[in-house]
C-alpha cells in the first residue's frame, strides 16, 4: 500500500506537469519525498537515488520556462487575414 501511494503521488506530479500546474507538481513531489523519508530506509542507495532524482526533477522544472511564441502567432494570424482577403 505504501508503494502504491508513492506511485500515485508521482503520477499526480506527472499529470500536474502536463497541465502546467506548478504548485500541484511541487506539492506532489514534496509528498513523494516525505513518503520516501518516512516509510523507506534512507540509508539504502536506491532510496537515496530516488530522493536525488526527485530533487533533480524539481530543479529542472523550475529552470524551464515556456518559450514566448506570441510574435510568431501574431504573424501567423496576420498572414491568415491577408489570405482571407484575397
């Protein structure tokens, strides 16, 4: 049951990432980390590796910023308007 709950926390983080919900993403990662710390032997290499992976994922997400496509979108809309006028 503990592993299933941990898996659900990771799936919730994944879903939040796909939806762009940063707060839910971070909370789910925090919850998964808390479950690792509380219910697993943190001296084991596999648990330490999982904790590091969670930290790496969180850090990578904070650094990533979506690209600004507003200028290209505006140009595309202008082009479509010009084509519709012809």
